[in-house]
């Protein structure tokens, strides 16, 4: 199925909206589970999104944020990341619908692996995942799964018709190939039948 620029634009926009909602639900899930389990990061450890916001402010705008400003800017970074990742995910889904399989869980795992496991520790925004308690890291792993599942669910609601057409577009060639093969076999069978002599007739060019 041909993907147009309009499809990509609509997909990007729907992904952005789905990602913003997914980021909010992920944050609420993360806070709720930590509160119920009594698990929390060390008080001295600042949230990576707040560190990112502070670094951007200092390097780009040459301004040091206050503690309250860092919290607000950290939320902005959180939503900007969640929205942009989902927008790219949805744009990719317009081209290759297979990336949306398994209810968005692979997407959530990819975000966890790329951001929390690799990028954030590499930039010095958080310690490696082997350092915090296992219970805390379990929550950190589960939260992106929630984000991926919610994002995919909302993506399907926003772009459901397009997703259905994409799936049909993938299935149609297979069905057409099966029909063509069936027609070829039928024609070949009819040709063999038309050239086979009846039991009471002598084959053409039979010299007997």
C-alpha cells in the first residue's frame, strides 16, 4: 500500500497526541507503584529529566534554573520525549505496520533500553541500572511497558482506519497470489484434460 506524505503527517500528529497521553499515564503509574511499594530513589538523586532541563538551560540559554523551575522544566522534558518518540513510532508504523505488533510492548521495551538503560547512564544523568535496588529497577522497567501499551492503544483509536487498511494491504497480495496460483493450476488441468484422448478414440498421429 502506498504511503503518502499526508499519511505520514497524520501519523506523526496522532503519535504525538498518543505519546503525550502515554507519558502522563506512565508518570502516574510510576508514582503510584513507588508509593504503594514504599520504594523510592535516594533523596540525594535528582530526576534525570530535571538534570536534562537544567543542562539545556545552562548550555543553550546560559541561565541556571531554580529548584522549582527544574521540576517544571523536567516535566516538559518528560512529555517532549514521550510525545516525540511516539510520533516517530507512529510514522514508522505508517510505513511498516509490523512495528506495532504485540500491543506496543516491543516499543516500550525499546524506549526503556535506549533511554533508561543506555543513553541516560551514558550521559551521566543517572547511575547504571545495576546500581539501584532491583525492586526500583523493576518499576523503571514496567513504566515504559505501560507507556508503550497505552500509546499503541491510543494510536489504534486515532488511526484505526488507516491501520485496518494497512493490514488489508499486507494481506491482499497474499490472497491475490493464492488466487493466481489456483487459476494457473485450473488452466493447466483443463489443458491436460482437453489433450487426453477418450478411451474409444485413437490418439492423433497414432500409426496403428
